[in-house]
């Protein structure tokens, strides 16, 4: 089984500067993502962080769970086979990334207070404008 995956945003070259700027803020909102061992879907949590070091505090603002459909879930379980081809592992890396991004975007859209990172203002890694 193969899936078409769209890549609309270019890779940026100065992510460390962008994240350093964001990390320097007194209050930060982040979205954490994971897919557990049950492979039933993606969990996303919107968390507000404040402070730094041992003074860091975290507050969960929102949470959602996006279920995988049956076909996608069976595709994931193919990865558990010791004879799974590396090409499928690579393909799933991108497919799961798309699913994770979709869950993060859905959670962000439900909570308008989240600031977006403007990737378009950063230089492209390929040097094009």
C-alpha cells in the first residue's frame, strides 16, 4: 500500500534561531504529540509553559485524540514484521508525520490563542526566495 504525501512548505535553514527566540519568552504554548504502543491514534496536548529550569511550570490547556482508520492502522502493524522492508519504514515516517501535523493543526485551530510560527519569513535551505 502506498499513499500520496504532499510537501507544501520548504525546509528552513535557521530553525535553531527561531526556537531560541521562542524559548526566551516568559510564557510559551506548545503542542506535544505521541502515538502509543496500541497504535490506535495520535494524542495531542496543548501545554502552557512558564519559567525556566527548576522554576518551570506546565499547565495542560487542551487535549485531543485522533483515531487512525483501519487501513492506516494495519499499515502501521506491518512495521512490526521483522522482514518489513526499509522502504515501508521510510514511507511511514512521512505518513505519520503528516498525521501528527494534522492533529497539531486541528488542536491549534480549536484554540486561537496559539501563536503560529511563520516559516515563510525564514530563508529557504535551497537558497531560493
